[in-house]
C-alpha cells in the first residue's frame, strides 16, 4: 500500500486539489483575470481526478495480491464514488459533480464491457456485474424524488 508510486500519486493528487481549491476560491486578486484563474483551477481539478483514479488502481493492485479481486474492488470503489458524486451533484445542482460522477461511471462501464467481460473468471464476472448493477439500481432508487403521504411529488410545485 505504501509503495513509492502510490505515495507519489497521493502527494500529486493532494497538491493538485489544494492548488485548484486556492484558484477556484472566490477571493481573487484584482490584477488577475478570474476567467483564467477559474480555467486553471478546473484543469487542476481534472488532473487531480485523473491522478486519483490512477492512485486507486495502483493502491488496490499493490495491496491485493489477486489481480481479479483487485480489479473487482477497484471497480466497486469507482462505482460507489461515481454514483455518490452523481447523486450529490443532482441534489445540490452542481454540474461539476454530475460530470465527474458520469465520467467515473463511464470508465467503469467501458472497462467492464471492453476488458473485464473477456478476461475475468466467470465467478468474479458474475459478482462484479451483479454488485455494480445493484449499486446502480440503489442510486436510481435514491435519486427518485420523495413523495408525500397523499402520493404527490414533493419537488413539483402545485399550480
């Protein structure tokens, strides 16, 4: 877990997210153009996210000796993180969270559809597909708007 690549990636992710947070803060100096500052901040967040995905992959494969189990655990982590970001972004109306969650979920689906379906043992393939499918269904259930006792939707304003 504390391999040199994993620690180096962790340091990079932390530094990138801290720099991005500073650049995306609301208190910008007067001599800087806010558009440029915001673009650089978004770029750093994107780079930190990519590093975070790589860090998760490297750490799981360093900590777990069985490659198939490491892939399964990593895909579950990506799915849970992606669904959390997506649902949180929808609830808080934050487009960045929705996009980040969607990107992680797309990564999981593409990885499952193009690589893992052909290389995994049948047992782990079944476990992975059923588990990730259950997570998707759980997120869809949580994303549904709440209803009142009379069966109407709380999010819809009555006219």
